[in-house]
C-alpha cells in the first residue's frame, strides 16, 4: 500500500477538503485526488462521497481510517528506529559489572534524556557487529586483533588491578599488595574463555611470575565470592572500575596491586562513518575521562 496515498487519505479525512489536504501536504489538489483515486482502485471501494461542501467519508472510508493512522504511526516509528539521533545508541559494555558499564552509566547520568540500549556481546561477534551497524560501539583490548577496515579505536580505559581476598587470607591486612608479593599466592580466575582476557592474563603471569589459574567453570560471581570469603588461600583479581556486591558477613578485602600497577587496557571501537550524534558525545566524554599514566604496566602490544 502506497504510504503517500494513505497519508493523503488521512489528511482529506481530517480536513474534509481535498484542497486543504493538498495544502497541508504541499502538493496540488489534482495530485491529492489522484492519490486517493489510486487507493480506492487498489482497495476496490469508494472512500469519500464528494459533496458541494467537501469530502465526506463513506462507511468503507470510516472503517479504513483507524488502520490508515496506525500505518502512518508505524512508518514514523520505523523511520525513527534508523534515524541518527532518534534511534537508541547501542553500546556493548562487555560485562555489566566492569568499568565500561559504569562509564556508560556516568555518561547517561549527564545526559538522562538520551535513548540508550546497553548490551553485552561476545568477543567473536563484537567487531563484526560494529562494522555491520548492529552496534554503535564496543570495548575491547584488541590483543592480537587487526582492526577491520572502516573501524576506529581509541584507548579510553586503564583499569587498575585489585586483589580480592577473604579475611583469613595472608594478604587480607595489607593496604597494598606488590606484584612480587602476589607472586607468592595463587590467583583464581575460573571461567575465562575468550581469547582477549585469557591472553592478557597469560601475559601478566609471564611478566611477573604469577600463578593465574583460569581452569574450571564459573558457577556465577556469587559462588566465586562465597568461595573466596571462606578460603585462607584463594585470591582473585578485579578491576578498580568493577562493582561487586556481597553480604557484610563475607568481609572480603579489595587491595590495590602496586609496584608496578598492572592495568587491563580497553579501547572503544566504533565505525568511522557512524553519524549518530550521541556517539560523538560519548566518545568525547570517554576521551575527557581518560588519564593515561606511563607509570602503570601494560603488555607491549597495548602500548602500540
């Protein structure tokens, strides 16, 4: 069904005059009449009774009018869904507990009127989704990854490590933990499977002689936190920008890792020709928040 014809039919029904509808649509009266006549031929019914005082809806016209209005509303919604600045900005935060999610939340707090779609996408799909326009941006370390043609990236997060231990762990009363001290204690990080984080922690372990165990399934963060709270041996690494909640009785300790300070580097990735105006605002926000620090440790590939 021709939407221009439907729009003209609705305009004539509302104004009661072909000329008034034509003026509203900025077309000629002849064009308005042709559109409605074409719609009548397509449907096989008469939609208006022409009188000396204008155009009056027939019974068939009255039956069509609510559906015509809904068709026009659906067309407007469809256009809005793909119009930059009107559709929701779709951002992959990787994990809702970690730094990208909290940065996006801080941006949203500054711009509460924006329409935002927050998602988590697996590593294998993220870059292709940005390239295809299914995502506006994602956060990745890009370890061993050549950025596909047409995509851009910028370093925006250096997430400092903290060691998380229970109250009976030997490190529990430290104000900080040096990397050398951490080397004497096993770090447990079950459930890591995607190449980027697995590769990063392998690089970190190799650089400082750490024992980082990623073997075994993850039964959820709640189970992991409960096991660490009950242990005098287990420790795990979390990012300074991550957020976890646990019962007060767990008495878990988050202790900064220092000397040097290792960080998990993350880059924001977007498509160079993406015209969404809120994306540009978000990228500016990320750049303004980022404070690069040469004193931190990152793998060599993250310094390129």
